[in-house]
């Protein structure tokens, strides 16, 4: 992973803000324990923070996948364009809700004034999210927690992305067959929505059979083992589907080792290098790519406004949907040219 900042460095990055007199009005902003969404901006954020109104912001991911590299670029580009301090970019090493909570609590304790987060477990993190949202402006990005008090969601319509993936599965195996899905955590909202979208796309045609959904808790070795085991247990599998970004490369590796590349079809999500290699080799039929660069860019842009008490950037429905696209061998080079330009800071 190219970008893996350590939470232990936060005191150095934020020391200037603390000395400048950043304050936290937590006691005046009790958490909404009813879980009712609201667009309130905490009073502690309305001054815009220290340093001449330049708030220190943070983006917290749900795992340390390479998927987040391009999002990090978007975060940094927005900060550069806005002439604000570079936001903290935190990736929980183990991809657990407990580690994510520790990281966010640490950020808030040190005076951060706006947070974008991709919740690991939105259902069980709702109370935590509500507590954080009562202290600082908080939005979700990449994966939502729709029943929380987050101010806005920026990311993919994951059900629509699942429908797109379902359509690609039909193209990859037009005669139907057995299908296995693989994901880090099936209770993450983006995973739930993508899986449901795939099911909805296939449910009207009985020749497509989803055998199971295998989880790996963001353990890449386990992700590969899950795919390898499935190929042994179900030798007649027609298609393997990777729901999270790293699942595609791990499925590809398992299929290659089993000598079934090109025989068992693969459909995946996102744009990790292994996935692109698999598409180029003809072993992965297609991937549904999101635009995490835009997730990061728009998250910082909105948080910068919210930290100044400006809520005009929040849409009425509290969602900013960023389109997805299907990448196959035919449009791979065009996509990669644009992707690499963003990755290089262009």
C-alpha cells in the first residue's frame, strides 16, 4: 500500500491546531441517541477552527486496501486546490469497527474539525457515528450509514452497481450456471447493497444460481483461500464475483493456480492492479469501477464548507451519488490512461 499513515503521528500533525486554541464543545452537543438523521452542524465547527479559518480535516477508510490510494490522491488534490492543511488519511490496519472507533475518537480528541468515514459496520456503529456527529461535522464516503446522523453520503449507488455487475455476469455466462460471491464483510452497507443488486439482476432467470457469499474479514490470504476452496468444493462453478476491491485480484490468483483461467469467469469491483492485469489477460471478464478519487475530492470540499458552518453544499436528499462504469478488455486502456493521470496528480 502506497499510503499507510500511522495514527501515532497525529499529535505532531495537529499540535499547531491545539496550541492555536482549538476547542471542543462536546458537553454542549449531546449525541442524538434516537438515530434520527439531522443536518445540524455542531457549534464547535462554526468558527472554522484555528489557523485563519483553515480547519484540520480527516478521512477514515474501512480497511487498508490499495483501493484507497486513488481516494487519497483526491483528498490531497482538494486540499491543495482549497489551500487548506492536508487532511489526515487514516486506514484501520485490521479493518475492524473497534480500530475504526479508536482512530476516530483519537482524531476528535486532538481537535480535528471534520471527518469523512467509510463505516466498517454501519448498523453496529450507528451510536458511535451519532456521538461523533454531535461533536464535529461528519459525512460518510464510499459506504453509508443511512440511519445515522451523518450530514451527507458521498459515493456510489451500490445497489445500482450491483445491478450493473449482475448484467455483466449474464454477459460472462450467457448459458447460466453456479455463481459464488466473495467479500470482506457482508454486513457493510456497500456490500449489502451490491449483493442485493446482483440478486435482483439475476432473480428473474432460474438458470443463474448463487451458491453462497463467502467473507474474509479483509484478510487477503483468506480471500484467496476462500476462492480456492470454492473451486475445489464446486468444480462446476461458472462465475466467481469479487464484491470488494481486493477480492478480484485474489480470485484471479486462485483461478490461475487452479488452471481454470478463462474457463471460470470472473466479475469484480474496482480497479486494483491485479484486477486490471486479469482483464488484460482475458481471465477477468469485467469490473465495475467506482470513482474513489472523486469521493475523496468531494468529501474534503464539503467538509471544508461544513467546518465553517456552511451547509449549502448538502443536497436535499443528503446524498451525492458518483457514477460507476463497467471496464472490460475493450475499454481498459482508455480507462487506465485517465486513472494513471489522476494517480500521478494530473
